[in-house]
C-alpha cells in the first residue's frame, strides 16, 4: 500500500540529490549536519512559497471572521492570503490584522465573509504537492550548496513533471470549468441575445 512522502523522506531525497548521506531523524535540528539543516530550511521556504499561490487543498471558502471586542480582526499566523467575498468592502491583510482600505481603519463593526489561503503543515499536504515541493526545494538547495548547472537541469526536468501533476490534481479536485466565469461564458456565446440576429 503506497504511503505519503514524509518530511524526513523529502529531506533525505534533497540530500541524495547532492550526494550527501541520509539522516535518521529531523526532530532535533541542532544535532543535524549543516547540509541537513539547510535542506529543512529550504524545504520549509519552498513549501511556504508554493502554498502562497493558493491551491484547492489550502484555500478555505466562505469563512466568517468576527471582530474582537475592540473591533479588530486578528488572523491566525498560518493565514497567507485573505480575499473578501463582497466587493463592497476593500480589505487587505497587514501582518496578522485586517485593514479596511475604504474607511482607512482596522476597526470593523460586523462580521466579514472571506476566502482564505492557509499555510498547511507537511503532514496535511497531498502527495502531489509534497512531490513538487521536494523537487523544487532540491533544485534550490543544490544551487545553494553545490551550484551545478547540470544537476539543476536534471532536477528541473522532474520538477516540471511534478508541477504538471500538481496542476492536474488541483484542477481535478476543484471541478472548475470555463463556464464558472461570466466573462468567458459571455465571450463564447452563452447568454447571447439571439433577438439581435
């Protein structure tokens, strides 16, 4: 039975790309060789960058946020992006707080419904994301440690395939179609007024 790639396996894969020996554990980063600690750092950095894009697996739709007693809305530290559902309110994320650009304030008088992108822990990622993040982090890691263009090209080839698999997974799980967007639907003739012809 196949299992998901663990973070330890991802780090060892990265070490293998530069010819380093695998490690048995990554729980105590202080006891690790510098190369393994650098690999963990690169893996976390790339995971954050990849997840910041906002995928089906780490985007939460229609979340209600309520102001605290002082009217402010503070986000948890794993929120990467906020998108307000209603176009009548113009909010942005500033650090861990929400800011109302229309009224130039951090004070809100009512609940907000938002779509939010969350930074997931490694264990919560789907396998396609784990594979892509591992390969992209391997390319970044080897560039910092070894700097081989040939090795970068070899890793990049696998990285592009993994990115394609992640895109397939994301589009397959989201069930999006071109008809979900009014602009596209109107351009291809849906809702066309045939009385004009």
